[in-house]
C-alpha cells in the first residue's frame, strides 16, 4: 500500500474516530473511589479500568464484552517523569485513545468515573520495570485507524451476537507495530515478559490431564479481561487505605 493511500485511509479513519468518541449521554458514577485514595493505592504496572465513558464505540465494547468496563489505562507512576498536564498535574497514566493515539494522562482524568485497579500478582521488580518501559516507549504511537470497515461497524445498531463471535468483533487493527488500541497495548506489554492475562488453556493430549497455555493474540483482549484474569488482583482503594465501618456517618432516619 502506497504512502498516499495510507495517509488517505488515516484521514478518513480520524474523521470516523471523532464521530465515534463524541459523547452520547451524561454519566454519574455510583461508587467512584475518592481520587486521593486511588492515588495512594495505585502502583506502577497496575491496570486502571474505566467505566462510564459514553460514546458509540464504548457502548459497543460494553455490549460485546458484556461488561461495564470500556477502557483500560496503564499506570507508570511518578518515577516515569513524563512531565505535567496543562493543569500542572503529573502525567502518570499511559493509554491508547481513539483519535489521539498513545498518550500520557494525569490520574485525575478519571476522578469522576468508576474505576478498578487490577494488579499483576507476583510480577518481579525487574519485569515490572520492563513492562513500564515497554509502554512508555510507545507514547506517540498512532491509534490504529486503517481498518475503516472495523470502525464503521460501531455506527450500526448492535444486533444479537453469539458469545463465541463477540471477542473477534472487538479485534481492530492493521497489525502494524506503531499502532495500538487500549487493551492491546497493555496486553503486549505483559506478553513481552511472559506474564499471563487470560491464556487459552489446552490439553497436552487426549489422555493426559496436563494443561498447556497458549498465548491469546493481543488484538483479542478487552478491558474486562484484566478484571476476570486469575493472575490480577482487584485492589480497592477504600479498603487498602484503612476502612473502619464504625467511623461511617449515616443519615438519620426521620421516619417515626
């Protein structure tokens, strides 16, 4: 494919992307953790899942994955020294965002959203550094917009889709190494050090009980996979920072 054709497809893809990420309705979190507690709890190499973004593509992701989590960001921490946002806040998240590519963001970006911290259990300090470096080195990469047909399908009403097809319908991309989507970027980072997320499990043979793990292609990962993965712990800031239900203040019941 010529450079001119690629540029033209990217231009169309960018136009479609702007339409897809346009907010479709309001959102009010029902149990968002206090931002200061999230900041105290989250650690480098944690995955931050985000719920509540209202747009056509996020609505499609929620439907196809049967999950409320529609986006995933990767926490690199203050030690990454990625600079500050326009508001003077440290950039500590790396995420692939439709229409923008792989960018660095402040933690406060999702302060008003329901979020979930997913932590890789047992990840060594050396591999943690490698995963963080892998993600940081991809800042500035393009979000994959070349497959316009994949993007356009998110404008269509979501018909009933068999469960076995849903994951394939999420997969998007040309496969070029300089292009990424949110879950794929994070999956590739963990894959680079051999850390599992949701590998396919198969039998060694028909008679044996031994199992062998097969790496699932990174384009088939969705935000919810970090939530349901048996290798990631769910970390709740309100509990981690010290929770005493005796200190809770309840509104008095005025009835009776």
